[in-house]
C-alpha cells in the first residue's frame, strides 16, 4: 500500500510521521506528490498535482481518495486504529465534505514547509522518492 501525500503540507507531514510511528508491520510505503513516483501514481488515478486536495492510497491497481484513504490506512495499522472503521457508517458525502474543507484550509491554518519531508533514516527505504 502506497500513501501519496503532499510533502510540503505540515498536516500531511504530521500524518506521515504518525503512520511511521504506528505501522509496526511496515505495510505502508510513501510517495510525495512532489516526486516522480508520486506524480505518476496521481496521474494513474486521474489526479493532478496542482490544487490537489486529497491524500491518495494505492494498493495494486486500486486507489482511494479523501476519507476512504484515511479509513483504509487506519484499518491497515491494526488495533486499536481499526476502530476508526466505524466511521464508514457516516455517509461519504458528509465525511468527504469535511475532509475537503480541512484540505482547502490546511496551509492557512497549519502552515506549509518550503522543503519536503526528510524521512527518518530507519524508514528511508519506505519512501519511493
């Protein structure tokens, strides 16, 4: 499973660091939208980097966006994070509207880094770019 994220977004940076800390089975890999591999995965999913407001999860030939990405990733982490699966009971229209609102405002509220996330040395092999 590959998580495609915005490496300049401080919210995304925090999310990736959370995943690195809690992915004990090391099932997740990462690609930034600023990198060649991340851009190729976005293109394959029909997304463009410019004004991108979603995380992307790629697993083989399938991909997910918005809250589906978050819920599938949390499920992959195992317990207790799998409990978030209950959020599927909330209609996607509502979940994704909240997600897009947060995504549109993420730079304004949380900031933006001019440099991309540098992975910790013990996780560097999990990053595609």
